[in-house]
C-alpha cells in the first residue's frame, strides 16, 4: 500500500464534490434507477467517473454507487489501481465498498451520511459491519471452512508463476 | 434477512463443489486470467455460475471470483437476491466479497483456504479485515465524514417514494 499523497484540494472543493455525490443520489431515487446513493471519483481535480446505486435496475447486488464508480474509473484510466484518486460518496461506504476501495488503492475518501443514517433508512450497512467482526461460523449466513488436501495448490502455483501480473 | 433454509446437500457434495472451486482457481493461474481464486454458485444442486478472479485481465479491482460468480448467478436467475443459493470459494471471502454475499442474501458459504493463507501468499485480505474494524479516520486510507445540511435528503426521498423497489 503506497503512502497517502499530499492533498492539495481545499475543503471547499471536497464539499463541492460531495454535494455532487448527494445530487447523484437524489437523482437516482427520483429517476427510479436504484437506491439513495451516489458516488464520484476525482483524478487530478477532474471527475473521471460517477454512478448512482444500480442494484435493482441492473439486477446486480454489487452495483453500489462506489463499486460502479470504481469500475468506471478503472476503465477510464485503464488501470486496476487508482492510487491518485479521491472517492466522494453520499454515504459511508458499506463493507463491500470499503473492501473495493482498498483493492483499488484509492488515496482518500469523503462521505456525507454515516452507516447509522443508512441503517435508520432501512439498509443493512451497520448489520454487515457487525457480522464481519464475528467468527465465520457464527454469522447469520453460515460460513464453513472445509480443509481439503490440495486447497493451497492455487497459491503455490501463483507464487511459482514467473509471468504473473501482481495486483 | 430470511432465516437459513434446511440444507439437504451432504458433506460429500459440498466437498465435490469446493474441489471444483479449487480447480477453477488453478486453471485461472495457469491460463493467466487472474489471481489464484475460484468460486461457484449452486442452486437446487446445480452450478448456475462460476468464475475465477479476473482483476488484472478485466482491469476491475472488484472482479474477485466470488463477486463475478454472484453477478453471473443474478443474471442467470434474473434476480438481485440469491436466497436459495450456496457459494463455494477456493478461499475465505475477503471483506468486499463477504459484503456482496450479504447483499445478495446467499444462504450458505463453504471455503477451502483462510484469510491467513491468502495473506501468506501476499494478498491483502487479512489486512483489510483489520482495517475495517478501525475508526474511519484512523485507517491507512483516510476517510473523512463531512456533515452537509442536505446529506439526508436522498434517504428522505427514498422513504417517501411509493413506487420504489426495495432491496
């Protein structure tokens, strides 16, 4: 993980972009595209990707605003890492989106509502944060670890592969 | 969240499907498509979707095996929820994929390697699990909560919308 770069943007700029994320979320509800969330990604001061939540319209439970914006930003920059990018979201990212932010190596995140606000509006964000902290076998969705003799073989092949693309 | 349905599959069947997930992971490394991970989704005893990790080949940091398999399964069933489905993964799902599993309302998960195995092979799964538990401002990727006057407006619009599709 590379260290955070110095942030040259002012707080006023952060608020401007965050306000746009909220506007996307409102538009998303009014047009019926999906849930009340919006996100955008800024690179060198320019918006390179934005999205509302598209779960219901695209039949994709992973199509949260942040995930969709990350996917678009990666296509825009033709890179699976976004280390010079800032993500603005109308709400605190859920654990799925938080994981995506780490895998994409985004530099910094700003958000307007919290997981508690999302929970009060009927969404599972806070619940999933609580579930993640539990032992896998004790979660509401049962998760079972079965030990198989060759389970590590993909990792061994990966480590021995000379022409791999690390990520 | 609906309660887990009774599981009629035997342990032998679980092992067979889990072995197939490992096979997908191995093939994924050998063909160079992506990282050493594989996942498949079973519905009524039939595999309805499977995928390896496609992060590098698709320039999509969210294209983990589990996420990709969930997306395909939802298209297959034409539903953004998968409550009658079991997910088999060559490795314990990372926080991003775990979140996706909850949003998709998958019934049950089986996995072969652990987050510690993934970490030993150079992947960030364990690190991200540790980061998620921290206060947003204290994470290695700084996350800032800015309070804006109209931040809750998308949630209010959502709650007032009569023709919405809940998810």
